[in-house]
């Protein structure tokens, strides 16, 4: 590889990693309009029994589920990318914690898994063309064991889905 080719690969991997982590932030903050911008218009998304089909359909399902989602927290761990020109694939390891309202009590679902992604760079911008979820392990805690009573957490702001999240007021440089 030439130095220019190595540099382009680094730039592409950086852009793909940013796409993946931006997905996590936007889904966790419930910013579904911006989330849609991460996918190409013809993209597919397979989140198992929750939603399989168009990425737009997946985002619509997320928005419809907001009344029962208390919190989501997606974490990216290992990222692996293979790039071939304007096409790429990724295997992204993730741990995601979800808290749901289960009618009078909260339930936590923690999932360790992977995103199997396909991306394309169109008009100079990388976006998802296909995303499929693989569950490697899962834990359900019913009822939830979330506890904010410890002095370290007791008086801290709580993260929320939507415009009331503390990051919306604090971070002015984020797009």
C-alpha cells in the first residue's frame, strides 16, 4: 500500500467508527430524525423480532416504542472493518442496556452482541446500507435493579430519551 492509500484507509475507518458511535448516541437520546440520516434511503435493518425490513421501518418502530422505553445505553467495544473502495463491512461488538416499563415495574434487558454492517460511501459520505443484529448473550432483570440512591449517583442528572437529556443543554458543538 502507498502512503496515500494507507491515509485513505485510516480516514475511511475513522468515518465508519464515527458513524457507528453516532448511531449509539442518537438512538440512546431518541433523536430519530438524525438517526435516519445515518442510513441510505434504501437501507435495511434487521433487529430480530423487534423489526426486520427497511431502516425507516426500524426507526418508526423505535419511535412507537418510546412510551415503554425508560432508558437505552449502547456501548461499542471492538470494531472491525473491511473496506473495498466505496463499500465496506463491519463487525461491531456491543453491549446494550435497555430499561422498559412493564406495567408498574421496570425491567432491564442487557444484550451482548454484534452488529453485522454493510456500508457504502455515496457522494463522499459513508452510511449504513444494511445492519443485522447478532445476540451472543442476554440478561433479563425483572424487576429492574437500577438504583440511584448511592451518593455518587444520587444527585446527578438522569439521562433521558428526547430533548430533556442533560447533554442537549450542555453540549453546544454536537450536530
